[in-house]
């Protein structure tokens, strides 16, 4: 089995200063294996490192990061097959999350699980989204 890690370019406007987290915490943004792309949890941290204030903006940023990783692999959101999102205070923030998700994610929809959690890696984070995408064909 061939495994390939996706590297975020230093020039990434989407990840910006936050790109250093991959090395600092010892993980890859995404890993390609057996025709699938496994995308690590993405959060609503802006490229300058600040955390967005609202669930809507955090959701937009997190999905935008997933979109950027997919773009680096010549894919788009339609390649997603399985998504899990983790939500702080899920009942309070679900309407705003759902609205932002509805604007950004179009059919065909992936399988999607929502899980309520007591907290995420940094205070102020309200959502983290991890995803799996499938490559067309079997040559990757």
C-alpha cells in the first residue's frame, strides 16, 4: 500500500500562519491511501491564527480548509464520502452551522455525523470537521 501525505504549501493563503501546527503537533493535513483521502480535523482558525467569533464563520473557514486540501489533490467537495463534525454546545450552535453548511456543501452529499463535545483544542473553537474523500478511478 502506497501512502502519500498532502503538504500545505508555505504560500497557502487559506492556512497562512496556522500551517505550522502540522509540524508542531506532529500530524498531516491529509493522507492519501487506497483511493481515499483522509483529511484531519479542520477548525475555524483564520490564516492569521485568530479564531473566528461566530459558528457561521468558523464553519465557513473549516469547510474552506477542507476545500483547499481537496483542491491540492485535484478534487472538490463533491469527492467527500464521509464527514464527522464535532460541536461545542451543539444545540445552541447547530442552526448557524447548518445554515453555513447548506450554503457551501451541495449534492451529492456525503455521509455526515455530528457529535457534541465539551470542548476542542483551543478555547473559543466551536466546531472541528474531519472528512474522507474518494478519488475517481483506482489509480491513486
